């Protein structure tokens, strides 16, 4: 058995990928969970009376957009977890696609949240943005180059 054939299964660095999938869902839920309470009618009426220049119908729509986008990302991460444990051949490409989409959607989400506190300058490109970029680059490169990934995620592939 060659060394490349030994690198198979949900071990090595793939354990970190699996943990990261669960942590990503947790982070999204933590970020989105308070928003529906903010958007309920009583709270929204209070906010629009308190700061109508910020809390208006357009902001409400943007916040609901954030909730919807993060809801879709949570569903995507759940799908990734399913593919991960099934060792499905679609996992690497789905992981890469969702990482790119997640990174891109971070820009408008950070912008919308920055509008909630106009006293703070807009910092779309802050340390979290760059941390996310580095995270995405590292794990996308791993999915592309890893022998373990190529040997593990083979289930469901049609053999010609």
C-alpha cells in the first residue's frame, strides 16, 4: 500500500475542517439570532421613534436580507456537513463554492451592521475580514491540493 493510499478517511486536517463547519453554523446562528427580536413590530416602532434617520423601512429590509442570507448559509453548511460525513465526491467543490459565497456575502453584511451605529466609522475591511480571507485561502488550497481529500471524498462518483 502506497503512502497516498494510506491517506484516506476523515482524519488529519479534515478533522479541523469538520469542526470548522460546526463552528461556522454556530457563529451564524449567534449573529442572526438577535435580529428577529430587533425586527419585531414593537421594537421596530421604538427604534424608528428613537433614531428615525437610521431605523427606517429600508434598513428593516436590509436586516431581513441579512437574516435570509445567513439562513441560506446555515442551510448550506448543514448540506456540507451531510456531504462531509457521507464522504461524497461533491464535498470539496461544494466546500470551495460555499467558502467563496460566504466570504463575498460578508461585505454587504458588515456594511449593513455598520449602519446600525453611525458613530463608528465604516470598517468593511477590518481584521475579521482579513482573517476570513486567510481562512478561505488556506482551506480552499487544502481542498484542491490534499491527497487525503482526493482519496476520501469518492462516494457517489460514477465510475466510467
